[in-house]
C-alpha cells in the first residue's frame, strides 16, 4: 500500500465506489448472490490500524496484503491511506477496508477523525519498546472517547520475533487486554506470525455481529484467538 498525504485522504475515499470492489459485477445480476447465510457480502467494514510511530502498522498491513516484509530503513507513514481486502470467513466474503494511520503525534488530529465510523481497530505496540506499550492506555482512552461503542478492538504486541530485544512480556499484554476486555495476541510482521489471524478474527467478529440471532451462543473473539494463535517459537510460518 502507498502512504498518502493527509490532503489526499478524501480523494482516496471517493475511490471506494462499488465498482472498485471484487465480485460487484456478478452481484448485480442477482441480489441474493450478495447474501450469504443472512450476511450482506457488499458490506464494507472500516478497520483502522493505530498505535505509536514505528510499532509496525504499515509492515503488518503489507505482510497481510502482499505476504512480504521490507526490512531496513524505517519510513514513517505520512497522513493516512487504505487497502481493500476480502477475507473468507467460513465461505462468506467479508470486506475489510483497512486504514493505515500515521503514528506520529503531529497526525493525531487526522487519525481521530477516522475513529468515529470505524467498525474495528487494531491497536499495536512494539514488544521491544516500553513506551509504545505504556501509551496503550492513552490510545484506549482516545478510542473510548472518539470511536463507536460497539467497535471491535484487538490489541497486538508486534515484533514478537525480536526475542533478545523484548522488554514487554506476553503476560503483560494479556493482563492489559483483560483489564480493558479486548482481544489480544502477539504478532510479527516480519515472520507473518498471527498476522492473517488478526484480520481473520476481526472479520469473523464483524460478521458474527451482523448475523447472530439472540438465541445463538455469543461469539467470543478472545476465545477464538486464544484457540488459534501461535506463540513465539511455536511454529514456522
Ligand atoms: N523485527 C521486526 N521489525 C518490524 C516488525 N514490524 C515492523 N518492523 C520494523 O519496524 C520499523 C517500523 O515499522 P512501520 O511498519 O513503518 O511502523 P509504523 O507503525 O507504520 O510507523 P508510522 O507509520 O510512523 O506510524 C520498520 O523498520 C520495520 O521494518 C516486526 O514484526 N519485526
Ligand atoms: Mg506506517
């Protein structure tokens, strides 16, 4: 994904017309084709990546979108931009419009403006950077203030591959997530560990929110990620 200047964000938003989305032409032939088990597959879920500068938001999105990691010099995102992705949740297409925000303080007011209509937020810290973890409480405060009440929130401790530089233990992340009642896992944009799972879990939760009947058992995204996630040193990815 290309980083874009803040002033271009509104132009980019205009490009999100139905014609730019996969499957649209076929869907027009038959309205029912858009509906899978009561879920409207044309629904676009706005998902935002937030967290301090340098925690790996852009890298996580690039890994999810293109399956690659660009090591080397860090180039901070300027402004905000998005990538459309379709996630297959048990045969249903869930469309995520993933916004990559700039973590630098000077872009904070722009980022805030995007919280309001977000359906999901992936909040990242860097396990090798204590300040980025300490700032999570402030981020959650912001989210609480500006985002919708039913927004899906996932806390991600990124750079889990950096074992010797790690300063935040897995259990510290877990404890914080429990305190705020949000789902949590550690990820690595470098190795790809849990990257697909993070977006899959968000897509699954968003889909469940739209289709769950009052009599259905409640879907717990926390239980789902605890069941599916990999731990550092667990598996090759
Ligand atoms: N080892 C390792 N390095 C990572 C990982 N994720 C990101 N990095 C590196 O960390 C630096 C910052 O990553 P970015 O993805 O640009 O960070 P960002 O959160 O988008 O930063 P801003 O755009 O300023 O908000 C880059 O040098 C990346 O290569 C990871 O999982 N593991
Ligand atoms: Mg970035």
